[in-house]
């Protein structure tokens, strides 16, 4: 494995999750160990204390009944029975003087003065854990005062307890190692499963870089979050694919719309160079060049205006605008054009105030574009209707025509830049009017929608927020 691959491996989220799982297993295992260990230690200590108390009580009963000689004999029998290195017995005076003991040879370092004797009341009991020099195991001792004031001591080594705790520590160490290995393996499996969806998305993203936009990420069963990621990625791919397709269409349309005037300008220039022309011909050619140049400039300016409006760069001169006046002015402006085409141009505007806060020139351009399109595509004898009304807090302007309508497959793209239903491009225009209208309306926090029935006409509806909602 190369150094680069090693470094990338140690940076993977899979490894981090695996380490997290292993660490979590280890911490939980250690916590369980500590709880059990201290509980076991306390239980062993409690058991030792109960055994010592039982022995001390039995010795005291024997002492009270049969006296010192019987107790000393019992010391020897009990110590040899249990093991002189495991338990000892001792009878002391209140001042600590030894009256008798079991075999204390294994307990040579234990002094009576190390234990409490003077402060005990009759029947009092004290437990202590002490160390014996040269012995790694500590001793648990009970000191109990009898009714006549003498003191009984019984001690036992904690070696058995320590051995049991040591075995437990060794067993747990082995179990913890196995637990860490199992935890790491389980964590790796879970991390791999959890990240498999992310890896599929990553592979899909890599293939997108190779222009494979048709690829989609399969939604699996890795979990809701991964499934949501896959769906969101697929939606993003669909939008990207759509944008790329639209960009290609726009590029093709731009190329066509720019090529036509440039080709005509070149043709005019070639005609000029083919031979001598009269001043009149030169003037006509110059006028044609100017006209084509103006068309190019208008197209470029419109594209820039759409881009600036969409990005929010365009500054709007916001003032109260009376939409009734805007519609009346637009109708007056386009009435001669409608009459030339033998069209009826009608308006139906509410009598109530219809004031919006907007840029008058921009709104005029929106209405003009919609009217121009309606008149352009409506055949002779048809009708164009412009209406306006107040709907709740919005001004609704509708431009209706009785033209050929818009095919259903063209409706979703009608506001796209350079999009034209007439693929032959025989109808005048550059396909930017509706795009500009939509951008300007959106800049005013409004919207444009279109409905159409082929053969029956189209209706464009503009909605703009009212400056003062009607009461």
C-alpha cells in the first residue's frame, strides 16, 4: 500500500467510526469491570467480617461458659483445623497483655499494640485491616471486648480474597481484549454498512465528472439519512442534467440568433466589395448594417439585463405605481398595431385603486412584452384582452389572446431564454421577451403563470403584491 493510500485510509470516516465503536465498547467494558470489581471486593470484605464476627462470638460464648483454659484449647484446635497461616486467635487483657493465643508463628510481625483494646466498651466490636511486614497479603482482624473486660481478637488473611480478585482481573483483561476486537469488528461492519450509501453517492459523483449525467444513485436500506442523501443527490443530478440540456439549447439558440445578423452583415460587406456601387446603394447597405447591429446590441443588452435582474444587481426605482394607468397606456400604445392586424384589443380594469410598489419603467416593459407577444401570435380577426383586478393582497393582471395556443410540451419551457415554440424561427423575435418579463416580475416579488389550450389561445397572468391591500 502506497504512502498516499495509507494516509487516506487513516483519514477515512469508516476507520474513525470503527475506532469510536471499539473505544465505546472498551469504555463500557471498563465501567462494568470497575462496578463488578468494587462490588466483589466489598462483598468479599463483608463475608470476611461476618466470618470473623461469627468466630469471635463463638469464642466469647465459650469463654463466658467455660473460662480461659477451654478457650485457649479451642484456639489451638480451630487454628489447626482452619490452618495456622490462615487464621489466628488471641485473648488479651484490657491493657493489651496477652493471656493466650493460637500458634502465632506465621504471624510473627503482628503486635497486640497494633490493635485497639483500651477504647472498647463491653460487647464492643472493631474491624481493622492491617499489614504484616514481609507479607504482601493484608490481615483482617476483629477485636471484641467481653463482659469481664478482657479482649478477644480473631484475624484472617485476605490472601484468598486477593487471589480471587487477581483471577477476576486476569479474566477481565482477557475478556476486555476480546471485547475490543469484537467491538472493533462490529464497528467496522456497521461503519461499512452505514458508509456504503455515501460511497455509492461518491462513486456517482466521480462518474458525473466523466459526463455520465444519466446515472442515478440506487436508494438502499442503509438508513433514513443515507436514503435522504441519495434522493437529494438524484434530485440534484436531475436538475444538473436539465440545466446542462437547457444550456446546450440556449447555446444552440444563441449561435443561431447571432449567426443570422452576422451573416447578413457579412453578406452586405461582400456585396459592397464586389464592385462599384452608387451612393444610394451604399446608404442602403449602411442602414442595413446599422439595423442588424442594433438588433445584436438589443439582444446582448436584454441578456445582460436578465442576468443582472436574476442576480439582484439591478436597482429598482420603487415608487407607488397605478396599474390601471399602466394598462391604459399600454393599450393606447398597441392599439394601432392591433388595428393594423384587424384585432380587437379590449381592456377590463377594476375601478378600485390598484397600486403596487415597483419600478414603473420595468413594469411597463413587462406589460408591453406580454401585449406584443399576444398581438404577434394572434391571427387576423382575433381578440386580445387585458384585465386587472385586486385579489386579496395582490394585483392580478391577465393578458388573454385567441391565438393558436402553446403546445403542452412547450409550456414548461416557455420562460426559458431563447426558447421559441416556432423552431423554424420564421416569426420575428429572439426568445428573450418572456425571460425578461419573468425576471422583472420576480424582482418585484411577484410571479407569472401561463395557461393555454392549442387552437383556443393563451392566458398570461401576472401577480404583484399590492402596496396597500384593499380594505
